[in-house]
C-alpha cells in the first residue's frame, strides 16, 4: 500500500473547508493514517518547497504556508499518490478540472487550497518532514476489503 502526504493549506483552514475536503479523500477509499493541525515555521516551509528555491513564487509560497495553521495528513491506499493528485486537480485552480478540490474551491494559483506529494519518493520525504514515525498509524479499517481484491 502506498502513502501520500496531503496538506490542507492556510486558506482551506481559514475558509472552513477542512471537513469538505477530508470527506472527498475518505469517499475515494483512501485511509487516513496520520493527521495534525500545525503551524509551519520558516525552516519547515523552506524545506517543504526546497525544489522551488530561486523561483519567483518561492518566497510568497513560503509566507503563505506560514500564515495560518495547516492540516497535515498521511493517506494510504492503492496508488495513493496519483489518486490524491487526481482528486486535487491541477496546480492552478483556474485550470483544474471542475469537481476536483482545486477546481471546486480555488480561483487563483497562489491560494490553491491543498498540497499533495507528486511521487512516492516525495511522499516519503514530506511525511518525514511533518511526522515522526510513531505518528503514522497502521490499522484495519472496516470495509477496506470492499475496495479492491
Ligand atoms: O502544488 P503542486 O505540486 O501542484 O505545484 P508546484 O509546481 O510544485 O508548486 C508548489 C506550490 O507553489 C503550488 O501549489 C502553489 O501554492 C505555489 N505556486 C504559485 O504560487 N505560483 C506558481 N506559478 C507556481 C506554484
Ligand atoms: Mg509540487
């Protein structure tokens, strides 16, 4: 089973969208295995977005992520990374498919509501930034045998 790191960004928290977005991940059939409300400091924000250092949006993005608490989560399931990216939609909400999280709740690329890892390797790195190993749980969830063979 694959794991992915999902973060509800400050705009999602401030706009009261936490429950609605989490409901979509649950309904998809992914399993929540880690979750915390967290204020992100500069060191963590810069580490998270390190691949974008030097780009014009790096500093604004770091400041945005630090601006209010976020909900950091680990979701597990079959092809969890790709499934979550599909649920989230394109980076720019203006181009994201209608019905995707960003397509439903966003209007501008600088406030795109949610983060999701772009590969299993990124997921492992990002989970390690936000969670201690014992904060990511293994458990059996009722009904999971109805999700795949
Ligand atoms: O988040 P995602 O992996 O879809 O996109 P990214 O290209 O890795 O960019 C990371 C984040 O930087 C985006 O989610 C936006 O919050 C921000 N960004 C931005 O504000 N303006 C851009 N032109 C590109 C990215
Ligand atoms: Mg990315």
